[in-house]
C-alpha cells in the first residue's frame, strides 16, 4: 500500500479514547476485544492497533502493519457461533486456523 514506509507511525497515549473518538463505525470495539483481519488472515488484539497519519488523514491499522495493509474496515467480529460476520456474510474461521 502507498503509505507503508513513507509515513511514520503515530503514538497513541489513550488508545480506547482514540478509538471512541475516531473509529469510523458505530460498534466501537474495546481494547480487550479480538477481531479477525481478512487482509492477513489472522486474529488480532484490538489493543495492538497502529495509527498512521498520511496527508492529514488518520488510519487505524492492523497490528501486523507493515506486513499487513489492513485497516479497521478489514476487521470482522466473531459471532456467537464462532463465525465471522462481515456485512451479513458469515465466514467460518476458528482461532487455531482450522
């Protein structure tokens, strides 16, 4: 992705407050939540997210950045049956990769 190495990471002091104020969707995750990043095919801890500021725009990125170019739009919730719910499409994924 075009912003991978050109722009430095931005350090966030209060990560939950930052999410509450900048998360682009209604269901703001808690720092202790897990999400599945469809870009790197990995379960992530929300608390480990990274932020880049590129040309004045802030991006909340996958903790696996720069190996992964996923952002919050690529993070899926786990529903009650262990499936990923991505805009109404269920994808069966387990934490151990099965």
